């Protein structure tokens, strides 16, 4: 029996020994094929992704932020868009809305017009990031890094805001910076870098922090060699001009920051990427850093292993990118008091590069490991894209309220929707007969009392002068309408508030996510003062 087990063990060892070269040979074949056709594969993947994204752009219903982009783009001119931004009709800088305004007459559907610039920008990331990685890593690892970035930020490829373009600019800036520090085509690389970082900042003010890693790298270089790349530093100066140009808008937005819906708190320091990174977050990156230190120091000098994927200046920049989200969250707590995870979405390309570069360094660029990760991330990307293509197109925030509207009795009385997101979405997608009955009752003081922020009230107060949305002050709406319906989510305070003021509030229908009420004036009902 013992002899039989020993013979079996020897046989297994021989099989493993013989299979090792076979696996490595298979990995080498994949690597050689990818290496020969690398940019052909990159372009093919980008074209397929672009086609799928256009299909998603056309199928998905726009949510509140995208409808705000559409509202801004429908203003009479670029000047009016800037004025509307100054008034508080939308939070981001006006550039993205101006781009949509320019293409809106030429695109067959509003949803595609709103999302197309973001989709094109995202595809720019899919082209620039592999170009950056291929100069340092084998083809399979370079493609894997691109897929990781795609998975991390997939939602922004179809969101009609500036984040898709920002991602493309971030990857483009990384590639241009890499060429510049190598002294290759600096006459193109430096203007490209300047354009990317300036455009990012013109799309979102927090993108100015994207420059921090490159400044740190230059300072570290000056500390060791007493040399500075003045041309590279000069290419960062257009960002200052962009901020100066936008200063009146930045100053005007200060009123939104006093009681913002997403106030910067210490929880953002830990969850600084939030949902924007999907399955991949800072915890995983941190674990990989520790794993890299443990394994590489066990096999040889740490520098030698890390240099098998990126150069020292690139590792320094990636490390700063890794630290930036929590640091920006801390800075926001003491300055703007505003932080949302997507504000730092531009770190995604760098984190994807860092993740795959660590694997590449740890595994000594093993072809089979790279092929394995490439296959895994490709499967994940395909699954995520198929999920989006096959999902039923529903309203993001107003679907439950829309279902409650089907329970309405036959009437022409107003329908009050206290949730801003549901109100904006239904004002666009509900039937014409329902849209003309929708009403939003505005009261910033009540929002602060019950919700602890007044962002929605300030936004709706600005929008009522720029749109045809039915938005009135709460006291005027109650004075003008003695009978109306309310479709509210569980957290909406309006039904309870009206009941406390003496109005008769009758529940007509309830679902897990929304409820329909009938509200009627009574002799004891109170109307709040102006």
C-alpha cells in the first residue's frame, strides 16, 4: 500500500514537471501573438466597446444629473449656459453642457447627444492607457491594466457628465508625461499633457489635484539631481488660467457648499473611492502593496523587482495617486466641506496601472500569469457589458414613483413629488397628461430641518427660472391647491409634515419604495408663512 502511494506521488510529480513547460509554452505563444498584434487588438476592443456603449447610450433612460446636462444644453447659447451655471442650475463647470449644446442639433436622440462626449472620452482612455503600459510591461499585462480601468469606471462611459472625458484625459496625460520624461517627442508630448490637464480642470475643479503626483516627482528629482524639468512644469500652467477663468463660477457655487447633500466627513477618508471603483477599492490596493513588499524583499532587492514593470519616477507618481483620494477627502473636510467619490475618478487609470504593475513585478512578468489575468478581466468586462445591454431600461430614481402614478384615480388635480430626482425624471419621461400635473413644492428651510441640506432647494429655485418645470414655493402651492396627490418615498418628509399642519393625508397605495397619498385641506389646516 505504501509503495503504491509512493509510486502515485512520483507519477504526479512527473506530470506536474512535464506540464510546467507546456503551460509556459502556451503562455509564451499567447504573449507573442498579443505582442505582434497588440495595437490591432486594442483598436478592435475599443471599436467593439464603442459600439456596445452607443447601444447602451440609446437604451438607458437618463437620470437626474444627465437631465440637468440636457437642460443646460438646451439654453439659447453658450453664454446663457454660463449664466445658468452662475445662477446655480447645475454644479459642474459649463464646458460639458456647451459641447452637448453644439452637437445636440446633429444627433438623432437627446440621450445619445448627452452621453456621446463621455463615451468618446472613455474610449480615449482605452487607447491611451495600453500605450502607456505597453512601454513598460508585456502585452498581456498592458491589456489587463486597461481592462481593470474599464471595469473600475464602466458606469462613466455612459453617464452624460464630464467624467468619461476626464478619464480619457487622465490616461492621455499619463502617456504624454511618460513620453516627456523620456525625452521622446516632447514637442508633441508636452502640449498634449497641457491640453489634457487643462481640459480635465475645465470639466471638474477637483481635477486640479491630478497635477500633484507630477509635481511631487519633479520635487523628488530636484532633491536628488538638483535639476528641474522647466518645460514640464510650464505645461502645467494652463490649469491656473482655467481656474482663473472659472473663478466667478467657483465663487457663485459657494452658497451650495454651506449645506451640501454630500458633506465631506471622515468616512470619506476610508471610502474615498466609494462606488466609483466597483469591486476594486483602496483596501485591495493596500493589500497588494504589502504582498509586493513581502514577496519581492524575499526574492531580492525591492528596486530590482519593481523596475521590471515601471520606472522609479512612474512608481512615485502611482504611489501619490494611490494616496490622493483620502488626502483630498481630508482637505475637503477643512476647506470646501464637499466630497463625492466620483470627484476623484481620475485616479482610476493610475490605480489600474499600479495594480497590474505590482503583479507583473511580483511574478517576474510571467507570460502565463499575464494571460490568466487578461482572460479573467476580459470575462468580467464582457459580463458587465452584457448585463448593461440586457438590463431593462428603468428610471434610476423615479421608477417607484412612476409605478405609483398608475394607481391614481381619474382627476386633474396636481401630483406633488417631493423627491427632486424622481420629479426631474418623471417631468421628462412621464406621459404628457401626467407631466402637466406634476408639481414641486419648494422650501429650503424645511429641507434643512428634515434633510440637513438645502442643495435640492437651491437647485430647484434656480431651475424654475430657466425651465418649464412646475416649481412653486410651498406656501403658495398650498394656498393655491386645496386638494392634490403626493407620491413619496419612505424618507420624504412632506406627507408627515402636512399631517402635522392639520391637512388630511390619506394613504391610497403603498409599495416598498414609494407610497401614494391624497391630501385635502381642512378648516384647521395651516399654511406655512413665506
